[in-house]
């Protein structure tokens, strides 16, 4: 008999000082990366008497950590310190020492050093510590959606530097989502001949109307303005009267989980800014081709997404209808650094009574907001399998149909999906966002791509293999497996049945889509592709060049699925 009712309780983050929590979470996150990308692929991991043991084969170090829960795909939950075997005794290893071992192992493995690595791990740990301290004295935003966007204190648990940020906390505390920030924008009035823009910008102009018909208003993130205000071409344009700094004004906006995308709750509008700041992997500045590419993709995909919404009620993609920036004789630093993309809001898509929540907050390992799945289940009857069945029915088919039917690679990782829930906490809608990661398969869109400039066309495409790895990773490993992990934390005996439901939904879609070979392979149990964030950060490459490592898959037909209780 398969049942699915679990007590909606959850292990909260350790009750300790912020510095201790930051140390523990950083060590566990590094351990996650090490297992997934280095030790497990080389068969250097085992579970023994409540501990996970792993060896660094080149460094010759044996590590272990106590297990809170074992995961079927190796995404284990840890507790307590990481330890190292030293002369027949286990001694505690702090995050700095662990990061040093990883640095040594990767340098031996690759033959390449990375002098940035340890400092970036330290930056990430310091961001977590500072955010925890600041949150202790702040009030959470009353809007549950905004609160969910601002709840991600610990970040991606399979990234070695999930909260790394350029600068010390004094640079970002005013603008960080984790501290419940809200602030007004800087505004530049720009003469029309220096404005570069495409698409529909009415939502942005309604927030900050132009003072003169010969000018357009360019909103600027105040952090970015501070970084660019001394640029010589900007100073020249201001001196000539072509750009007028009208100061900080207008309504307050709130930073979302991505930091650089801000939301205005009253008008339900998002503005995605450039920031010359490294966040996790990359400096988050709009490349010129990304500005034009967002509008080109939006024009192409809106009819397609409307069709998907008709086929799969509850699914929608947030539009990115336009951008604006400053073009001073093609100066790239200003063109890209002051670019802002408009993203349409949520309310146009939401059904009455449905509350939007960020998927990453629903799946967070430690619940830091009422969006967490444990709280959602507590609103209803606590039936985990029924809740999960509803979630998968909304999440999986539209993403798979976009790829197999239309050659569109969506990027539905946890930070790119907003989940609408009914008052009883059950999933009602899936809203996908952020066209930056959305790509096209050239074989489906050759005519459209040929009409685009070369510098826009290339970055908008993936080959089928790369595209499938991206879809499978974001959809199944980053998103599905992480929400599933949060559910399994409530009752670990349910994990096989939870994976069984994933398989059922994949098989059901495959039957409607003429059994695509890639899905048949998944259903036969081939390994799942996991993005190698640690190796990518070590190589200092752009996200587009990420490699993938294989994970054991619970999707095979012979995998045990029943839960006997």
C-alpha cells in the first residue's frame, strides 16, 4: 500500500550564532560539490554507519560527515562538522581547511591553479554570516511573494560560492534581498539621440515618466550608478546637458533573489538591471547582444508560449517586451552597464485566490519563509504524494513540450520559476521567467535566426545535445530533485514513491509525444546530467560553457517504488 501523508515538520537551520551557521552551511555546500563533481564520479564515496565517507584521490585525504538523510541521487543531507581521518582519529575540519583541500585536489587534477577560489568561498561565507545578522533585526515583507524572493540566505547548495559578491557588506547591504531591502532608483534624463531602445517600454515609463518630450528617462540601479558615475563619457554627456542626473526618486522597489532584478509590487513590474558585480559565477552585466536578444526572443516566443498555455493550463512565461540603455558613440561600458530590461509582472497570469511563491523558497533546505513546502502542506491535509502529483503535472509537460515540439530550451531552475498555490497550499500554476537562459535549437528556427545579426544569433542557440543537458539538468536535477528532497525530509520513506511519480509523469508525456528517444533513455535509467558548478568556477568560464557530470538515476523501470507502511 502506498501512502503519502507526512507530518509537516521540518528541521530548521541550527540554532546557533550566525558565524557558526555560516561556517557549517559553507562546509556542507562545499561537501555537496566535492561529492557530486569529484569524488562520486571517481567512485570515492561510500556510506557507512550513519556517515558519508569520501576520499580526495590525488590529495590523499579521507573525509566524512554525519548524515541526517541519505538521498537516492547522492544529494544527501548532512549534520555536524566535516571530519578528516588523522592517525586513526577523526578530527573536525572547518570550511577554510576543506576549501584548501579542494583547491589542492583540483589543481592536481587540472594542472591549473585558481588564485581566486579561496577568496570567493570566503566572500560567500561572509555574505551568509552578514545576512543572518542583519535579518535578525529586520521585519519580513508582508507580501508572501516578496518575502519568498528575499528568503534565500544560503543559496544554491551545489555551488561552491553561492553567495559570493564583489565588495564588502557595506557595498551591498542596502541592496541585498536577504536583508529585506527596498529602495528608490536613480534616474537619468537622456536626450533621445543618445537613447538605444527596442520593444514596448510603457510599464517602465509609467514608473518614471520623462520630464521633457525630448528626453527619455533611464532608471539606473543605485549600486550600478555608484560604480559608473565617474566614467568619462558619462561625465562628458552630463556636462554637455545630454544626460541630466535627476537624482534618486520615484517609488520603492524590492530586490528579488537574483539581486539585480527589482520588483515594484504596486504596478507588478520587474526591471532587470546590469550590475558590474560578480554574483556567484559571473559579473552580471547585460551584454549588448543580450539586450537585443531578449526582445527578439520575446517576439518569437510569445505566440508559442500562448499556445503552450492553452495546452497546459496553469503554465505561463513572463514577457520581456523591451529594453533601454545609453549609447554614447557605442561605448560598451555604458551601453551594457546602463541597460535595463522590462519584465512583465505576475498578476496578468494569476488566477483568483492564487498566491505566487518562488520555487527556490519552497525547496530551501532550511525553511526561511512561509513559502517552504512544509508550511504549504500544513495548510491542507498533509498528503505529500497528492501535493507532488499536482506539482509535477504543472511543471513537467510545458517544459518538455517546449523542447520536443518547438525546439525551445527553457531554463526552469528553482530561481526561474514562480509557483502559484491555492489557499490550501496545493500547486495551481507555474510561471516561468528570465529569457536570458532561454535558447533555441537551430533546426527548428533557422529562418528566424537567419534574420538576426550574427552577434545576436549565436548566443541565442544551443545544439540539441547541449540544449537537452540544460533542460534535463534545470528541470530534473536542479528543480524537481530539490523540491523532492524537501518533501523527502518530511518522511524519508516516501522518496522512492516520490521518484515513482516523476517517472509516471515523464512516461505519460512520452506517450503523447511519440516516445522521444531522449525520454526513453531517461525512463530506462540513464544517468541524469548535473551541472558542474565547482569545475566551472575553478576553470573561470562563463555559464554557457558549463560541463555536466552523471548522477545515478532513480527513473529506471526496475527501480523500487512502493512504500509499505
